C-alpha cells in the first residue's frame, strides 16, 4: 500500500509514480472481464500550497454491451485535488468548485485507494464498440419470418 503524509508531500513538491496490477486493485479487477490482466500506470505530484495532481493510464478489457464480446477500453485521465483541514471544509469547497476535488489532510493518506477509486470512476457506464466486430448482437434479433406482435394482438382482439 502507498501511504503518504499529505501536508509534507504537497509542501515538498514530491513526486511518486508506479504501476498497479489486478492483485493490487481488487475492486477494479471485479469490474473488468474476469481473468484478464491490466496495469495501471500512475503519477502523483504534490504542489504548494496543498495540491495533488494525479495522472492515471491504463487499458482494461470490458464486455461490449451490444455484442457481448471483449473490448479494450483505454483510460488516460488527470485529476487535481486540494487537501483541506476537515471534512466540512472539503464538502463546502466541493460544492463551490467542479475543477478541483477536496480531500482531508492525513498523515497516512491511502494513495492506492484513491487511485483505485478514480480508476473505477473513469470506467464508462456502458462499454460499446463503435462497430461490433462480431455479429453476436444480430443473433438476438427476431427472425424476419416471425409474425408482427401487433398483428398477433389484433387477431386476438378480433377473436374476443
């Protein structure tokens, strides 16, 4: 686990970087296709007075909701956080600004958990190929020779 003293990290303008695998990020691993491998490259840079810039890059395998096939979902995001003294201040600043998210200062801030949270939020709500490579979705469409359901209802109505 990567823990940082947020006040010191920002004051010193420290930089940390690395990568995480599915074993390091179990919640993210649960959202991607099972038994697939990925790596999340990350970089955290502290800055005065109390800012943290976080960059995440990865490519994960998701299930296309149209054809149900595997698809690669690239993720390349950057975030800026500002550390504040308490939760009330963080909440008030979050309501005022959409550009910077506020977090509470901590001596043992879990950077790994923040990275996993932001990766989860970077995933699309629904993964879709622009053009599905397989005709998987076509298999679920009704055959052309099936009767029109409205015709069936019309016939049932005339029987009554």
